[in-house]
C-alpha cells in the first residue's frame, strides 16, 4: 500500500508539472494570435509614400532687349504679382525715339495743306468748266486744271498715308520701350537676383529667378502595384517634414501612363493650394492617398488629358 501511495503521489506531481508547462505555452500562443490580429498595417498598405514639394514653376526672367541694367525694384524673397514692374534696362535712346515718333504722328500740317490744295483746285476746275461751256476758256486750260486736281488728290492720299505710318512708328517705338521694362509673368516670389544695376545683359543672361508657389507641385513615385488605385481628381493628405509640419489637402493632377521598369514605379503629381504662401517649396513630405478599388484602369482618349497649370 505504501508503494502504491508513493507511485500515486509521483503521478500527481508529474501531472502538475505538465500543467504548469502547458498553461504558459497556451498564453504565449494566445498572445501571439492576438498580436497577429491587431498588428498595425504597414504605411505602404495605407497608400502612404515619400514625396517632394516643389514650386509650380520656376522662371528665369529675361528680356528681349539687351543693354545695361538701369534698376531692379525687387530682391530675393520679395513677393511679386503677375504684370508687376520689377526692373528696367536703360532706355534713354528708345524713349527719345518714341518722343520723336509721337511728334511726327501729331503733325497734321501736311494733311491739312493737301486738303486745302485739293479744295482750291476743285473750285478752279469747276470755274473753268463753266467758262469752257461758254466758249470763254480753251480746252487745254480745262484739261490742265483737271490734271492738277488728280495730282493734288494723290498728294493728299500720300500725306494721309505718311500720317498713318507715323502713328504705326509710335506703336513700334512703344513696343521697343516696353521690351526694356522687366515685368513678372507670374504670381510668386523672387528666388535670386542674377544681375545687378550697372551690369550688361546679353542674349544669354537672365536677370531674375522667380518661383510660383501657389499652388505648389507635389511629386511622388508610387510602386506599380498601386496603378489604377490612384485617380486624377482624387484627394490626398500631404504632410511636410518638420519644422513645417501640418496636414494639407492636395488634388491629384497627373498620373503617369509610362512607368519606370527599372524601379517598378510610376510618377504622380498633385496640386497643393498655398494661397497665403505659408508653405515653402523644395522640402520633403509624406503623402497619403485615398486609394480606389483595384480594377480596370479608365482608358484615355485624345482630349482627355487635363490642361497643365501655368
């Protein structure tokens, strides 16, 4: 009986030991299963990618005319508006030519003189016609008066043409002067001054570098697996890197139809409104797309491509 009791006691101890080993193992397995169910989805599965915020366009401002820079009214960092005068190339000779052309265009003396001569010769011709009808004036005098009227009328037309040419010369001179005035073609900011007053601008040298930062352009490269899930016109969240930070809403404007086989990606462009010009260009960011269900990609036909923003 004693040996049986000892054997039973050993069996109980072994069962207890096994149970103590099984229970922690079950807890570990249960915890692993729970972790697998609550695991965070990778950023790529949420449609989140690295991106770059760039200016909508960068303009190397130049002029059709060459010459010495007379003045520049803006400096780096200044905000400019479309059509704003930002500088001028020396235009003393061109301004003098314009004044001379305007003086010629406002001179009515040749036209008035020709008109008076035509009127006089017409009256003379009418008197000679009456005299010839009474057999008082010879036919030769009448023919001579008629010829004089015709010559005077042609001289009047020539004077009128000369006046019109003078008016066109004024327009031409005004355009030459305008070419020596530097105006901003965009709403944006001055990135750099490439020349200073007193320097000579030739055919190859721009004067200012301007950047349009409203809207900004967001460039991102997306894996080919997401093609068809990002559509033109859909919205996305753009999060600039610190210290700018924040979350901003942008709109997809371009989805490349030609992919890069080497990297397995395709390009996507977004327009990011920046009316207060608080966001800078040239910074890194993260973008989160509103992905569409994968399916057939809409076909494009001629005329479907969106118009590019200037």
